[in-house]
C-alpha cells in the first residue's frame, strides 16, 4: 500500500515538473509579444485564467459571455494591437492588426483552421455535434478542397435565381402572419425572422418543406438556439462542465436538441442518398444534393459525416441571417431619414408590381448599403480562429511561434478609428457606390478562401424579406428612448431580448 502511494505521488510530482518545464519553455518562445505577467500561484497550470476571470467580473460577472469583448478589454489595457495569452498550457495570440489578419486569412494553406476536435465542438459531453470533418471546421486538407469545390455551384448566381420563388412564397407567409398581428401593435420581429430564416434554409437548402413561419413555437428553432447556447457554455466552463453533478439541465437540453436536429433529417438524408445512388438526375439540385455529392468521393464518409455538414448549414443559415435583418430593422427605425430613403427606394423598385423579380434585387442599392453597415456594426460571428504551422513564421515583421492559436476579432477590426471615421455611428454612406474599403478591414463573412460560402445567399434572402416587409407595412419604433441595442453572445452575437417593433398595415 505504502509503495503504491509512493509511486503515485512520485508520478504526480514528475508530471507537475514536466508540466512546469513545458509551460516555461512554451512561454519563453513568446517573450517578444506583449502579454500580462502571470500570477505566481497560477504559473504552473492556470496561466492567464485569473486575468480573464477578473475582466469578466469587471464587465458584469458571469452574465458576460462575450469572449471577444473580454479579449479586447485586456488588449486595450496593454495598449497594443497584438498580444499573447496563456490559458492553462495553451498559447493564444489575439490580434486586431490588419496586416497580420490579412496574411493569416488569405494564406489558408499555411494558417489552417484548428479543426473541430481541437476546437472542442466536434463532440460535447459525448454528443456528436459538428463532428470531425464538417466543411466549416475541416482544416485545409484535400477533404475540404473537394467539399468546397462541389458545394460552390449551389451558391452561384445561376442557382440562386432558382430560389427566388421559394423565398417569395415564405416571405408572403411572413406578411400574412404580420397581418394577423397588427392589432397587437408591438411584436418581437427577431423571433419571427428566426422562423422565416429557418424555413428558407430548409426549403431552399434541403427541400424540407414545413410551415415553420406559421407555428407559434418551432421545436427546430429552439433546438438550434439551445445548441448554439450550450456549446459555448461547455467551452467557457471546460474545467467543470464534464463533472456529472454540474450543468445537468444544460446537458439534457443539448442532448434533446442534438437528437432532434440529427434525428429529424436522418431518414430524409438516407432516402436522398438512395435516390441519388439509383438515379442521380432525379435527386433535387439543392444544397443538400451538393452536400451529398461533395461527400460521395470517399467510401469512408458515413451518414454521420453528412449530418455534420447538414447541421452546420442549418445553424449558420438560420440564426445569422435573422440577426442581421433584426439589427438592421432596429437601426432603420431609430433614424427616420434612413427609413424614408429605404422605403422610397423599395417602392420605386416595386413600381406597382406585387412582387420583385430576381433582377430587381440589384436595384436595391441603398438597402444593400444598409445591410453592409449593419454587418459592420453587428457581425453575427465575432471571432476567427486559425492555427500557425508546425514551424515559426514571420508576418509583418512579427515572429509567430509554431502551433499558435491565432484569434482575430472581426467586430473590433470593423470598428477601429484608424480605418473608420466615427465608427460607432450607423452610416450606410460608407458603402455608397464608388467608396473604397481597405481590404481586410471589413469581413463579416470572414475573408480569403475560407470566407462564408453562403454570403450571397444571405444577402439575397435579407433583400427579399426586408423589401417585402417595408413595402407592405408601416413600421415604427415603439421604444424611442432606447439608444443602444443590447446583445448577448453565445456562438453568435444576437439581440439580447429580441427586437420589438410597432407595425401598421
């Protein structure tokens, strides 16, 4: 007994010494990059965890989930544009320096995505969520190149034009719902737009037709929302989330949400694969069809791998677009002159027609300016992550040590005074025709080869929905005293308590 205890204690001491030496050697490679000193009591294991916890408390305690805001507060305290933090025995370089961001995002073969497993979102509490090889998190391997090449046609102009009728049909459903609610005077438009975005991505992307817009409450909407809320919680509380007696309600919600999301489409996906195998020409030419073809290159791809891509597109196609449309409506109603200009443009483009045609969307120039400005102030995804290669590299005279996690803040870069005058102001004229934007200072869909594959789909969807909304209804701001749009951050950054509008037909 004594010998076994002695061996265990000795092994623990050896492990701690090894950990300490490894941490010391690692941190020694970053002495040229600004950083805060690490408290003596946390040098072995925690690193800058106490500093991050302190900034969270200063910002409002555990209610603050916005990791981008915490990182930028720490950066501002150092008064630098690039810094390094150590979390446990991991190193993370945070930067808002545009030349570094530009190089990292554009050179996707050198600076790859960390991968779903390393990002700890492949599996959460034993639940397969985004899996190992989804297109969003897949590192820059041949798997990713093939998938992207096969999926690209689903987001080109020729295919998007075919989606116009479905988008208009779903938008008309939205208008019908709003007509029934005009007696309520004040409604949460964000909640409704979430259902609209869900039905659009399900219909246009997966030929999964259901009346989500007409439902009072959508289980699928709730499942996506729960998943995008609980996954970041598991990352923020990684030291305790795994404990059986912790976060039991959240774990239960995650299990239910994940089961619904993956279970809802499993039979549909299996039937589509069978149809595609028997007669490829009979399979619908939607996003799901492209996902299937993109994964057919290897016999090692399983049904679970296909579900990974489906879940990614479903989640990304729903919440991000709903966030952008809702935030834009909030800003428009706060500035009557902008509202009047948008309504005038929309009415002119409609020109007495009942509905817009695909070619009309390019005429909504000012509405697109407003969308771009909204995405500048409120990018739904705030941070981009990349991994430096297994060798030291120099970017803009800065040596980045091997295997460094590089974190770039889209939101912070898009609001830098050095690149944007009066950056807190909502000003669509920044994107007026002829205005030039410095490359990589504006990237709400990320940038470089790994930028969001669905960005044109999202802009088209927003134009169709918002044009119909402002053409058919008179909207007003029911709470003019509110001067700030409160947001909450999980995997996306969204309106905290919804976006409320007054509506008249």
